[in-house]
C-alpha cells in the first residue's frame, strides 16, 4: 500500500514556509530570559510538522544509496534504546514533572528532521539557513564587543564585561557552542564563492574570539580534525593549506581567550572537575530521569557540604546543567542510557561517513563533531536552538543532494500506515498542549514578578499560583511566591508554601526567608535551629553567616 503521493509542489511550499521558522528556532534571535518563547516556537513548529508527516512522501532519492542497510537498520535501534532507557529512568524516578520539557524539545526536533528527510528538502537550502543564522549572530557579537550590545540598545544599560558579546543568547558560552557548530555550514556550501566563504568564516572566527570562551577552541579543533580527515582523501592538494589555516585559527583563538577570559585555565578546569564529581555522587543505577539534573545536583551538594573544603566554595553555584552532555546523560538516563546514546552517535558517524565524498556530508560530520566537542564543556541540548541544530546536522546526510530527487515512492503495510496516522496527530496535540502550557506559565511568572515590583501583592500571588497550577515544577514560581507572601506579611501561608518549595528549590535565599518568617511568627528557637541547619547545608553562603536571630526585633524584608 502506498504511503502517499509524491508532490513536488507541497515540498516546495513547505520548504519555503518551514525553513524561516526553523531559522527562527535555530538562530538565537531571542535573549535567554525569552527561553520560553524559543521553546514555544520549537514545539509549535514540531506540532505542525507532525500533522504534515502523514501526507509527506518518503522517496528513494531522499536517502543516499551509499549507506549500507545493516548500519541503516542499527541506527534507529540504538536511538530507540536510548529513548527507552530515558523513559524507564524517568518512570522509575517519578520525574515526569521535570521531564516533559526536554522530551518535548527532543520530540519536536526529531519531527522537524523527519519532515526535512521525507519531503526531500535539498541539503543546500538547509545549510544556507544555518549559515545565515551563524553570520547574523556573529554580527551581533561583534557589535556588542564594540559597545553596541543589545542591553544598551534596548535599555540604555551596557552589559558588564564579556557579557556584551552574549548577543541574543544571554551568555558568551552559549554563543561559542552555537557558532563553533554552525560555522561548518559555511564550509559545506558548495556553490558559495571562495571569497565569500573565507569572509564569512573570518567573521565567525572573529566573533568566537570576541567571546573569550575556551569552549570554542574545543569545537573548532574537533570540527577541523573531522573536516580535514574527510577532505584529505578527496582533495589531497588542498589538505596542507587547510591544515595550516586551521592551526593559525586555533592559535589565534587560544591567544584571544587567554587575553579576554578573566579566569585562568586552571581555575576553569578545577571548576568543571568539581561540578562533574559532584554530579556523579550518589548516582541512581537507572538514572534520575530526564530534566532532573538540577534537583539531583542540589541534593548532592547538600550531602557533600560538610566535606567541601573552603577553597572549593568558589565553585559552588546553582547549576541547571552539568556543563558536559555525557555526564548529564549518565545522571539522567543512567549508565545504560548513556551507553545507548554514545552507541547511537557512533552508528550515525559510521553511516554518514559512507557518503563523505560529498562536501555537505563532510560539513555535517564536522558540525556534529564540533557540537559533541563543545558539549564536553557545555550542554547545548539544554537549549531549544541546540537541540534543533543537532537534529538538522544529523539529518543532512539523509537529505537529497539534487534539485529534483527521485520520485519513486516507498511502500509499507497497512498496519504500519494506520499506526503512524494514529500516533502523529496525538503527538501533535500533545506538543500543542505543552507549548500552550509553557506559554501560560511563562506569562504568569512574568506577570507575577511585574506585580511584585509594583507592590501589588494579591495580583502577584494570583499569577504565581496560576503558574504553579500549570507547571508544579516551576522553580522560579515557587521561590517568587514565597518571597511575595513574605513581603505581604502573610507569614503563615509563606511558611506553608516554603515547605512545598523545598522539594523544588534548594538555594540559601529560600532558607534565609524561612528563618525570617519563623522570627516573625515568634518561633525564635525554631528560627535558630533553621539557621544552624541552613549554615550546615550552605557553608559558603555569606548571607547566612551574617544572619542573626533576634527575638526582640521584627524582621524587615527589603526586596
């Protein structure tokens, strides 16, 4: 039974309409406070794609015939094993409250990649949009480095230090991870003139140098090594020149990071090692579940607090990622899930390398290698643009390379077709619900914080409780609600809410609020005991060290 009828018109229309939306999600066009907007855009597009997939055509020209069938069958098996291990870890840890965000992001990105493959979108079109994304971001980074950063243009207040180069991603580290991965799309554009290619690469390298992030060096080294290893077999005459240029770029980038990054290499390495060791402390055998890293890390910090030397207090901070993709996979998906994830990546590299004679596939190999190298010191999969960027790179080898691919349709059984047609609309509805819930929750938190600034306590409490009804795991909403109730003088409700917030928020400021609330309720002994316990859990907190319990004074809340 034929899956669908091939339609070049539908493919062209969807390509023209979809790729700008893909660029909107891939290109970091919004600052980090607007993470919810990027998340909603990605999920909304994923939902639309799920509805279009049953009508899309899977043609034989979409996947290059050089891929051997054994590896092509092993690839989805390894991917399925990783997904299954993640779901088992999440179910065992009852972590669905935190897992829905990363799972929705991964599902949307996979739907986008599947649509690009099934609709036979040309590789050159996708690479063009990725190149535009990297180039636009580079211009914004250099403008910020020159003093015209977005905070200054929007609010008049210049961002401090290297944060001027954060452009639209909110952090120079995120910029370095993104651009060191996306820059290889410029190298893979076959029709791009060498002068334009060199100019765009120079622009991106200058922007990477302006960030002062060492993560860019790791991405550049891995991408260049993969690119040169693949290109040397096909164009050996250019290999020596390319190696020399790559070495010059790496040396120049290293010199720039040494000059611009205030942290020494030793300090940065010690901080990462401390973070990784703490993350792997008390590791659950099956994993803690998707999206559970912040809570797991906070719990480990509490357990290790009495044994952390004072010299390491500088490395202690609230972390929502492990700054290492593989460490975070071990924590969230467990050792078996991490092994399945690495196996999936290895099979993909083996499958894609069969067609490395094509420049677009070499770019995909280099881009994915750069992504994984930068992911050793960052976790781009924690951000919507990182998830979609990796999905696009991994889809490139399976996209068509010609302008008019073969229109030979594929066939599948009626049972398989019915199962697909039934599941995809359900996935689309689920993604739409998640996107709407995320948008409502983000708007409610914003409205609550705005009402708090205006000292409108009832309105602030109302909006924050709405956010918690939509997303019970919203850490910002939990902490903001405790603070609002404390500021409004409703100490009984504030104490009850702080008890519920302890499961989601593990910051010294929350315990400081609890101490002051107990004082206001006249429970001085309990306040003193709470302060002692908090100091044991957060020995690095200066605020807790300075806090004193005084039974004769009424606490004030200056927020």
